[in-house]
């Protein structure tokens, strides 16, 4: 039995228990809403837990070490509730600001890469993500904008070919407009976007900014 957290009140995660939802690893025709809690369910661990709109756990990241997930330049595994690895995310040690995502074991061709531009200024340009579409085999590109530049918590993932947001993560608020903790995000994924890809990019954003 898995803890549940409802989209209107993510702080009730430990208050109820019910069967979890299956992993959202595919695209959908409807907009999906998730709650991302930048905390691990493992005691004294680091990571995050992702809930769907019904309060079921969909994804989780657990780091059992004492250091944060990004410590030492290592990587993280995005898993479903049962511990099956959905995505491996690796930081390249010899390349500044470069992360790679693998659907299989690292060492093969990455599914996506994220590069963070080096800038001498405090305001950085958006990070760039390049990924390979399974259906056509062609490379596609997204940009990741850090919303903290505007005083907000979270990020926006945009398709530059259309200028439209593919997904947006921002600090969650209650129905009364009260902001929850900075580690609780409200993630909206637009139709036809790959959920595991979006989650991978949100994780990379968190790792780059040391928020996980």
C-alpha cells in the first residue's frame, strides 16, 4: 500500500493509503497535473516523490547516501513506485553543465542531453535540451527556463519551434492561495508530451540548481 497525496493538499501524503497509479511513461491526449515533492520517502535520504492528481505515487528518486543526489558529479535514477528504473540521468564529469538521460544503461546513446550555457552574468540564458523522437528518429529541441529569475520557484519547458510551453513547474499553492513549501511544486504537462521526458528535465533542473 502506498501513501497518497491529493493535488489540493500535498502535505497530507502520510494521512491516507490506497493503491498507487501506474507509471506515466507515455504521452496522453489530455493535460496532466502532478505534484512534485522534493523529498525522498527514504528516511534521511535525498530525492523526490511525484504524485498524480489522485494522490498516487507515480515516480520517485531515492538517494541512500549522505550527500545530495548531485553530489560528486554522479547521477540519479527515476523509478516508478515499485523501484523499476524508468530513466537514468548522468552528469558528465569532463563537460561543464552537461547532463544525459538514458532509457537504458548509461554508456549507450543517450535519449536526451541537457546543456547549461556558461555565462559570466548572474542571469543565465535558458538551458537547452536535445532529444531523439522514437517515432521518427530525428532530433528535437526544448529549452528550459529557470523561473527563479522572475522571483518564482520552478521552471518552464518550451518548444522553441512553436514558442509554446510543453510543461511548467511552479511553487504549489492551496485553494486559498497560500503558498506551500519551496520544495512542493505543481507540475502541468501539456497533451502529447512524454511524461518521463518531462520528469527527467525537471530533475535535471533541480540537480543543476541544487534543489534536490
